[in-house]
């Protein structure tokens, strides 16, 4: 779960204009078959223009990247579309998150990491922070709610890895979603007995957006009440994916 989907299906039902707009392919069928052609036509990509407004794609490069992933905001965010469902998917990378003390090497150090498993991603690197020692753990990320495909239930997950020496995790961390109207989802996760040296997905919560809902969702991981110094946590980012 979480890897950008492979491009297995043909793109015969839709094409893209040079300015980035998703356009339905005009049917050349006779009027008697027009209804059937319409039913097979792929739906337009939700909020595509708004999401990639900073990018300048040609039709061919856009069609090549939409299912493998488009990096945004200086490679601090990745956006792709599930080819089967046409639902939007997102990954928020650490350089786009707010991490307390992250620029002080006494507390966090940064290292390069190759992103993705597809051939298109082999030369793409992100930076991930490695926790050296903190007693105040606090990480926040944000995503515009309207970018999520309406009517689809999404899971929000922190992707992390515990590396030895790892200590200070006997007090559970807090995982929280805060919505624009002030409502909050929160749960706790105990990392003490989690497997080491393997990427873990920590579920924060779920969100289902209706058409027209706007505002930023804040996604958080924090623990600062237990008083324990903590070490040995790599942060790869936050995934926002349709629930399987």
C-alpha cells in the first residue's frame, strides 16, 4: 500500500490539453451509439488544474506522469491518480512538514532517500529526518481538503521507521486529524514493540470529503507529556490514500 500505481491500462478514454486540463475524448460513434460511448468515458480528474497549478506540462509528459506521480512544491509533495478508480492520492514529504527542532543537528539529522519503486522514480530523492534525541516530539502537516476526491473515504497514515538504538517509546505517541470546522480525530500508537528497520504505516484517521468542502486538514504526531527522551525514528512522510 502507498506506492504509486503502475500504468497498466490504456489511456484511450481521456486525453490532456497542453494547458493541463483533462479533456474527454470526443466520440466518433454514430448517434445511436453515443450513449454507450458516454458511459465508457473516464471521469475528469478532480481539481487537477488547481493541484498542479505551479507546473507547466505538455500533453505527453502529463499523460506519462499522472499515474506514476507528480512532484510538487519543490519535491515536498507528491500527487498521483489511481488508474483504476481515478481517485486522487497524496504523499507529504518531511521537508514540507513542520517538525519541532528539525534544523538543529543535536536533535534531528537529515539524509537522502530514493523515493518510489518505479523506474520513473529511481533518480528522485527526498530528504528524511532521523531523530537523534528529543523529549518534545511534534510533527504537523497540512493538505487542502477540497483536493480529495469527493465521496471517497481516505486513510491518513504516517510512514516511519524505527532504527537502533531506539529508545523512549514506552509512552504512546498521539496521532491526530484536525478539520477546518475544529473537529478532531485522535488515537494513540505504542511504538515500543514495533518491528525495527522496516517502514511502518501508523494510521492517523479517516476523512471523507463532500463536494464543495474546503479548508486545510492538519495532520499531527506528537508526544511531549511523558518526559522521556526519544531516539531512533525516521520520518518518510504522510500518506493520504483511498481506503482499500
